[in-house]
C-alpha cells in the first residue's frame, strides 16, 4: 500500500502495514489537535469577517479535480482547512452574526454531539440501540414539561397506567427530526392518510385532489414545499394574506372565511399550519382563536414554533402557546435557540399511532419480538428515513449541564439585548421599527419619503454593513415593506456586540444617505 | 442564577456571573476529556456485549422525570453516560458487530464531523457559507470520478465550457442527503412533477393516480414508503417478485411484462428503482438490461447503491454499474462502507434542474443577487429541508486522509474476510450458503430436513449467538427462506474476529442441535 503513516499498524506488530482507519491512539492524537483548533477558533472568532467575502468558484478553482491516490498527512489537511475553508465560511457562531435566526451552540451540545458521532448507533428500532430510543423519549418528555405542554403530548402523560402495560402508540409523545420540514411532512402525511381512510379506497385520488391546507403568507416556505411533496394540489394550498395592521399574524376570521368557501365548493379542509414566531418578523398566530375556528372541521392543526417556541420555557412567554392543548402536533427546533447545534427539531404529536400508520415499514431484516409486541417505540416509524442518529444525547447534555433556570436566563438575556437594539433604533429619528419585536428579532429600516427610494436606501445599507465583515444582518419583505432584520441570539453575543453593530449600521447609514444626497443634487 | 460553575464567567471579570455556554477554555477542557473518553471506548470496545442486553424501560425507569432546575457538573453527566447509556448501547463500532450492514467509521471522518459541528454553518444557499456549498460540489465530483461515473453526473462534466459562463443547473451534479430515503423522495418528486407537467394541469390529479413505479420485492422498504409519501397510489407500486434461481435480482423480462401490462391498462410508467446490493442478500439488479427494457418509456431510473456502490471504487466491481450512463440518478451511502459515520448519502443526478423545479423555494429573506443570477448552487433546492449541515467536510477528510488506494484496500479486505467466513461455512456440512456472497455479506444457515424446523433451528441459533454478547448477527427471509446474515465490514474487524465469531456460531449450533435432538427423543 506504499504510503505507510499513522493510519497503519506498527511495522513491528503482527498486523504490520495493515490499513487502520480507527487506531485509537491516532484518533486520540488527531482529536486533541482538532479540539484545540476549534477552541482557538472560538477564541479568535471576532477576527473573521462575519459574512464570507469570497467570490463564486473560489474553492472549485483552488482544489484538485480528483481525490488523491495516496493518503495525505493530517497536518497538511488541517492546514488546508485554515487556508481554503475558513475564508469561505460565513461565521454563524460569531457574536456579530445577526442574520436569519441564530443557530445557537454550547459546550454541552458539542460534547453530546461528539458522543453521538462516536457511538454511531443507527437507532431505527429499539433493539438497534435501546439507549438511543429511550433517552430520546426521556428528553422529549423533559422538554415538553419545561414548555408546559399538556400531558397528552408526553409518553408519561398517562401517569395512571403502569409503565409497559400499554402500547406507547396510545399515548402522545415526541420524536427528534432533523428539520421542521420533516416534522411538517410527517404530520401532513398522517393527516392526509387519515382523511383518505375516512372516505375509503374507491374515491382515493379523487378525494386527495379535494384536500385543502391552510397557512398564512408568513408561514415558512417549507410548508408549501412539503404540501407539494406529499401531493396536495398546488391550487389547494391557501396562504392567507396578513397585514402590518394585524402584526402579520394569521387572522382567525380570514381563516374561517377561507374554510367556509372551500367547504361550500365541495373541498375538504385537511391541515392548518399555525406559526409561533414567523421567519420574517416573529409574528405570533393567535392559536387559541384559530383552534376555535377549526373545531367543527376535522382539521389537523400543527404549530410551527421552530424559533420562538423555546421562549415558552419562560412563564412570561407561555401565553403564546395558549390553545396548544387542542392542537395535534407541535414542532420546535432547539438548534435555533436552545444551544444545541444543527440539526435538531423536536416534534410532539398527540396520536403517534397516526404517524406510525403512515410511516411504518416492516422489512423482515428488522423484525424482532419486542417490536412485534408493540411494547417499544421504533422511531423509524415516526420519521421519513430508516436510519437515525443518537441526537438526543445533545439535548440531554444541554438540559442537564445548564438546567431550566440558566436556559431561561439565556432566553431572557437575548430578548433583553434585542430591547437594547430596539431602543437604539427608536432613539434615532433617521430609523424606524417596522414590526413588533416579540422576541430576539428587531425589524427596522432607514426612514424614507418614498417607498421605492426607501427600499433602495435600505438595500444599499444592508450591502454596506455586510461588506464591512464586522456585522451580518439580513432582510425581508412583509406587507410589501422592505425591512432589515437584526436577530440577536448568537451564543457569544454580548451587549457590546449589539452596540458595536449599531455603530456600524449608523456609520454606513451616514455614507448611504450622504451619497444619496449627493446623487440627488447631481440629478437636479 | 445561583449555580455558578465552569459555565459562568470569572467573578473577577466585568461580566461576572454571566451565563457562558461557550466559554472557549471550558469548551477545550471538556472536549479534551470527551476525546479521551471516546478513545478509551474504542480501545476497550471488545469488553462490551455487542448487542445490548437491557430490558425495555431500563432507562425510562432510571432517569428523573424532569430536567434539573440548576445546571449539573460535567463529571456527573459523563459518569451517567457510563452508568446509564453504555449498557443500553448496541455497539455498532465493535469489531464483533456483523448485523445489518456495517456503519463504518474512521478517525478522518470523526475529525471532519467535529469541524462540521463546530462551524455550525446552515448552508441552505451559497451565500450562507460558500465553502460548504463548494466543498460539497468538489467531493461529489471526486467520488463520482472514483466510481468512474459518466461526466454527465458531474459538475465538471462539461469540461469544455468555461467555469461560470453557464448555470450549474444545466450540468449534472451531486448533493449530500442524510439518508437513501431522502434521495429517493427527491428524485421521485422530480420524476412525478415532470410527468404531470407533460400532461398539463387540467388532468392533474387524475394523471397522478395513473403513475406507476417499479422495484423488486428486494428493493429497500423505504422505496414503498417514499412512494406513498409522495402520493403514488399504493396499488400502483409494483414490487416484482424475485427468486433464489435468479439470485434475488430483478428480472428484466418480468419488468418488461409488468410495464407492458400497465401501459395496456392505460397507466403511466414513472420510475424504476434498481438496486446494486440489496439489503437482504446484496443481490445485484442487472442494470444494463433493465435500462434497455425501459428505454422506450419515459421512465426515471434510479440506482440505489447504498451499501455496495462503494465497492465500485475497485475496478473489479465496477461492472456492477454497467449501464449507469443511461440512468437518471444514483445514490450511495458512504456511512455504510466508506468510513464516514452517519448520516451521509450521496445523490448524483443528471438533470439537477428537475430537482430544483420540484424542490425550490424562494422566500424573500433568502434572496440574494448571486442566487438570482443562477451562477451558484443553492443546495436547499436539491433536498427536502431548508437547513443543512456542512457534511462534505467528513467525506473530504476521508478521501484525502486515506486516498483511493487505501480505500480500495479497505473494500477488498472486507470482502476477503467475508470469503474467509464463507469458506468456514462451506467447510462445515451442518451449514449451507443460501445466497451468493457478492460483497461483504454472507447469507447462511444451519441445514435442516424440513423447512419449518430449519427456520426454528436458525431462529434459536440467532438468539443464542446474540445473547452471548460476543458477536451480533441478524437475519432475513428471501425467497421464503429464513437465513442468517453475517455482514463483515465494521471498521475494527480483523480476521481473528471473524474466526472467533464463527467459533461462537459453531459452539451455539452444537447446543441448539443437541437440545433439538433431546427434544425429538422426548417427543418420540
């Protein structure tokens, strides 16, 4: 094999020259080096431009066209990470990252992720790794309890029934998905198949074409994609318009009108995706009123609380989920605000049996006595794929390492920093706040007299700010208004970062406004 | 916040008492400890029972019902991993793991995964982290080239066209998915939507109900699930029976008959999932003949080469993919045989534009000039979800650290070990081989005079072997025959492990046969 190096056994050993891709001492050496590399990265993270400033093709042009024939030394590869990868990173962990929603991290979650990777359990069913399944059940109940979800969403919800005298399919429960998209697809398919079963096979597809789903124009774009994916007719996807007047929340009255019209037209209302904390502006759909509206129809109600749901571990925000006891499912992504790295999305359902009915597979090679007796949870039947990682370790480490009180403090601190930014914006007459800052996001813009010009000004400001590399913010359009989004919550962000970012924004605004004035004079 | 500890700032610092979930020095300390924990685990892995021997509920009964209020010390948590998690693990990394297919690992992939986690880039589009997108393009081309896939599956396939003077949508290319299930769903939806577009909107759903998909009874169970998920009528899913006579491969003649019958019945053939290396027995569907059969129909041909595809980096196995230049897409999971940990599934498609057409979303908050100019790849439009991890780092580290030659040696070594096991079985008149051992899997069983009894004997043998904790094997049924599966290829497995596992099997077979003889005497 020629290229003998650290990945090969000692020449004096009986296995001399054998390829050893998991020699534990070489693993140890390399991993300690990578740990230091990462810790140093986190230490010096503010030295990097937050938004990568490379041009398209920078890496394609730099790397060889084919993989090497012989193995290369670890030093060389780590050197290339520094040389080629780092400049092309947009630094999501940076305290100066205020784009999209933060993707939060923590030491505890990193340790959990290392263990998850190391064990490499493929937990498709209970037997394939009992700890992976049971820890997931435990942490899903823990988090449900922190959010004060009703017992109907928890494995331990039926507290009066002795453990294992009943099937887990008949309690509620939670499962970890990779993304909100998967959570929506799984529940949508369960709802679809329940509806189809009710009508029976002869009219099967005819009926599918009648199914209608509801959300608002602020519902995450993945909702529409998920609906199309599972075969909902595109013309049956109702994304009800919202307005600035109602703070971009879905209007129960508008929903009711839409449903009534559809029923009158012979269509069948199937699924409502309500959002707690929309992606554009963190709008809060009024859940309690919405479930009231749909109560007479057999509609599956899902709550997408991907980002803002985490705030409900604080009692003062829990009212945003009022009415949740009457919904069918809820998803929340701890990789957004609960310090847990990508990818981790919690899905709780009241009737897992409906998920299992739509998603179960039963190939011979996975059969075993326990699964057949229904006395264990086989999570492969709660998700799209078959294989799955031991993701719950990450959440378990986060919840234990920090505890409820610190996690509450972390949420409150982020919201407090957003208030500071909001106040800075409000105190400046050149700027305005354009949507309620419910959580850690502040939507704002440079004021302008005329809408087209204001949009151009703010677009220019966005580019200017991001090109400095000192802060990264993003934009959106809601209710026809172009606005800038300042999302506070990156794990490392402190008050001084928020203040410094505001300084950058102010500084660049001056340039943008001055240039604009000059251009206007020239144009006169 | 009370519980001051390592996650809090130094009392003497200006941020005294602040919650610090990512203090870089605390991160460093904890991560070094976890590295040692994992290296020690790998070192002592043979001391663990391969199959976990716990009972259902073992962990649910041991852990508290709610998360702690205050944070807990890292020592305590790591102690609980040892105490509660380890006994509930089925040790997939163990050299004595011969179940399912191996889920292979390596130092290089672990390092790549640590970096991926640390950067925590959410690479939905190019701009969100250019390095994440471009490195994925590079490694997908590298691996395509190692597999000698035709240039039509590669970004660099159109070598004569200068880089960036054309849109990447018009070349072929590859993308990393989590699992084969996702790869199948994405391509199936692309095929479905292409077919629907051809007929046009008025007949939309009527047409969907006519679409027919094909596979064999050996196709992975996720295929049927994926079809149902995207709305293929269950009665339109053809899983054509295979037989032991044709080595459980899909018969081109049977496929042709099925297609002709469907066309005659007014149905529309949509999609064929051919498998290279089926899950039960590693059967190889005859791709070249299959594509010849479907050539006159507008059928999307996908090749699921999840496990065995990796063998095609060795020239002597490449013939298994003969005909691949005429298929539409191919998936292969390096987490099975290319040392890369979960979850990592490569999908190559000839016409990414079809994927993008079905899977793209374009919310305002993700819009940017580069995406709109189509000059970059936005991988969110090649997959189900929006968010995505920097998975390519893992593959890049594997391909560079080991190089093509070592990876070929690794594949050949596993197959060589399987040959050793096969010879051991063949040399024993009490056993028989029941399916061709094409790669690293050997399907065998204890011989028996009568089919029911033979099945019972082998079931008993399976349980006995696995209860020792010294080896883990699984089973399947193909062509009505119950058989044991011995899958060689766990990263740490050496010849002596294979020989020792055979000894355990022999030893337990003696017990099973003796007990059976005794019972028969009693029954006389």
